[in-house]
């Protein structure tokens, strides 16, 4: 007597009352979940938290600064790079005029020394008195600058190759890098 009931005239629950009860129950569960105090995952259990940016040495920071405006030479094969070669032209290439090319070698692997010889394709000449690049007691990530002079003899895209030898334990490892030089106005 006098008790409220969800039952309809025939004693069954109505669809509207059932829907309200379900929504109310779900809202209660969500609110209860929002109020729980779950501790954030610790740094020891989160792989992303364990990863930190590597600390750069002074030599690596200097290499980044020195090569910021330079272009990377193209490695001729798909083997893992032992060194990075970057370059910058010191002037606009002109026919039959010496052109200084600033190169920077950055060892990416451990080694005891690094050397480079240069071979020009047709259209470029490297003066015969140009010394080879040779660096001893190298550090991984440090920059080793070298200046090469080439003389363009033909218009168009000309290349020279830097054949880089990394000395270490065992046999030296060799990789070749190509440096393009555009001489004269581009063809239209």
C-alpha cells in the first residue's frame, strides 16, 4: 500500500523506467571510476619514460654547428654508414675557374683513423697537387674539415667522388660518396 512501483498496470516494468535505471547505473559506475586514485605508472615500468635524449659530447655539438648549412654527400652503396660526408661550395661554379669545396667528415663508427681520396668524373678536374685527406686519432661524432679544389671544365651536373677509408682493428673499411656540382645555367 502506498509503495511506488515500477510496474505498469499489468505488473511489468515499462521500457522507459528500465532505460532510466540502466543510464543511472552506468553514470554511477563512470563517476566511481573517475574518482579512483590510480597511481601513474612509474618510470621503471614505462619504456617511453626510460628513453631520454642522448647527451651530446662537445665534439658532436661542434660538428652539428659546423655542418648546419651543409648538404650531405650521397653514399654509393646500401651498407651501414661508417661516416657522414657533408659539403658546401665556397662560390658559384664557373667554367675553368678553381672552385673550393668545403668538406666535413664525421665518423659514425669507432675507428683509429680516417682518410679520403678524391676522383673526379669527366667535366671536373682535381689539381694533381691536392693532398689527400688524412685524420688520425678520430672521435665518433666529431667533425673533420677538409678543403678540396676542383676545376669545372664542362657545363651541367658534374660529380666527384670521395673514397673514404676508416681504419680500425683489422682491414680498413671503404665507402664512396658522390658530390654533385652544377656548372653554368641549368638547361631549360
